[in-house]
C-alpha cells in the first residue's frame, strides 16, 4: 500500500515523522491508531502491555500532513 510521510504532534510520538498508509485513491485516513509498549528499568523484566494511542488528522492542507494526539484508546474499544 502506498504511504506518505506525516508529522505526529503530542503524545508518545511527539515531533516524529512516520509513514501513513493511504487509500487506493491516495486519501489519508482521518485518524490513526498506534500501539506502544515499553519496559522500565527496575520495574519489570517484561515489557508492559501495548497501549493504543489515537492521532487525528489536522484540518486544512499542510505539507507534510499533520496528526495531533487525541489520547489513549480505551481498553474496551
């Protein structure tokens, strides 16, 4: 699937550029969900369970496209 580079602002991916897949007609999604997990020194030998984080596409034409952090996705969704 083709992809474009987009900025992620806020949340755990603040200030990063990542590839976002586009639809067959080249349209970007209005929202993306990124899983993130981690391990913390001294807290556990195993990574924590992944948490899904939602980023919403900013309105207007910006180059590169920008997604702003909307918060973690509730576990029941």
